[in-house]
C-alpha cells in the first residue's frame, strides 16, 4: 500500500507517459501540459510531421518529449513504438489512448455511412486501444503497475446524432475500460476513461461549421466553450498516484451537460 503525499501524489514528474494522437488537437495539449509538469512524454501520432514538430517545440522549451510516429491500427508499428520507448526511457508508467478518427469523419446520416468507413473507424478507435494496451502491458506488469486512460466521448451519455460509427466506437471504449480494469487489478494497473463534451480543439474548429459550434454551450451548467485545457486536469489526475485506488470508471468532463 502506498501513502498519500500532498506534495508529490498529484505529480507526473519523471513518469513516462505515452499519448497516442499526441501531436495535434487535444492530444497536443495533453502532451505539452504533461511535459511542462515534468513527465517524459511520448507522442505516438500518425501525423508524423506535426508530431515531430510538437515534440521538438516541447524540448526547445526545456521539457522532455519524443515523437514516435505510429499508426495505432498497425499492430507491428505499435509494438515497435513500445520497444522504442523502453529503449529510450526503460519504463512505461502511463498510456493515454487519445488517438481516434473523429475530425476526419464527415457528419452525416447513419445510413449514408459505408461499411468500409465503419470498419476503419472500429479498427482505429477500438482495436487501436486494444493493441496499444497489449503493447504496454508486459512493461507495466513487470514494473509493478501503471495507469491507462482511455478517451471516450460525452456522446455516450447524450446519444448525439451523426457519426454513428464514431459514437459506437466511443461506447465500446467504456466497455473495454471496465472489462480491462477487472483483468488488470491484480497487476496494479488502473484503467479509466474520460468522456469529454464538445471541445474546441484546433482540429474540431477546423472541421466544424460555425452553425454546428454556435449554441453548444447552452446545455451546460458552465455556459462557455470547452477547451482542451478543461480536460487536462482529469487526465493527469487519472495518471497520477493520487488516483491509485480508482479503476474501471468513466469521468465525465463537459461543464455539467450530462450528469453521470
Ligand atoms: N474535440 C471534441 O469535441 C471531442 C469530444 C469528445 C471526445 N473527443 C475525443 O478526444 C480525442 C482527441 O480529440 P480531437 O478533437 O483532438 O480529435 P482529432 O480527430 O482532431 O484528433 C485525433 C488525433 O488522433 C490522431 N490519429 C488519427 N488516426 C490515428 C491513427 N490511426 N494512429 C495514430 N494516431 C491517429 C490524429 O492525427 C490526431 O492527432 C479523440 O479520441 C476524440 O474522439 C473529442
């Protein structure tokens, strides 16, 4: 059993954290803030150029980050990514399964989604998480523990229309989180998820019409736009020792839109 230290238990200092999709959008903010907090951050994003640049910017600011461009739907690439992390930093303390196909998906009626696109979304958004968890598992187990945070979506609570494949994949993330948590408890590995509300990431802004964005704050207790920084605290908490007895949970971060 570990004790609680108010000076260190919330800290990620020197923890090795992988952030999939850590080079753009919300993941870019997670990786930056964690590095600013002293973590050794791995950006595992398919967007190689953006990811390499972001890692270089973090290093230039005096923090620790490496970019290992990875397609999480490619099992071999994910294994190679984990191997490189171990070669570089010898351990893996945390995994944030943030990468997903979202902003690249057109919003359209469910029956206009073709099967190939449905399959690709499941391949990345669900199978990708499974493959990433499997790649880090032996290392976390050997170290005596670790923390996994899966990024789901508030769509699970609200049943939002359009992007049915995406919504379904994010519901699957919650099921995966619960069942994996129950399998990993004996290895002292915590597995939790967060469900963000509509968040103005750079990619969301670039792909959403102003009509779609307007008025989305009104259903919240806090009637203002949600930004990536609104999610950082929840993710860092679930990676930290301060949350070490929390597992299998879904933490809703949406300014009080859905009550869970
Ligand atoms: N922005 C929102 O409103 C919102 C709301 C709820 C949940 N989320 C979730 O939060 C996370 C980040 O959201 P975002 O707004 O930055 O989304 P986004 O679609 O802009 O970014 C996803 C990230 O994943 C990466 N990626 C995509 N496919 C990949 C693959 N095969 N392998 C590795 N990386 C891949 C992208 O390059 C990008 O960096 C996603 O999981 C998203 O589903 C976002």
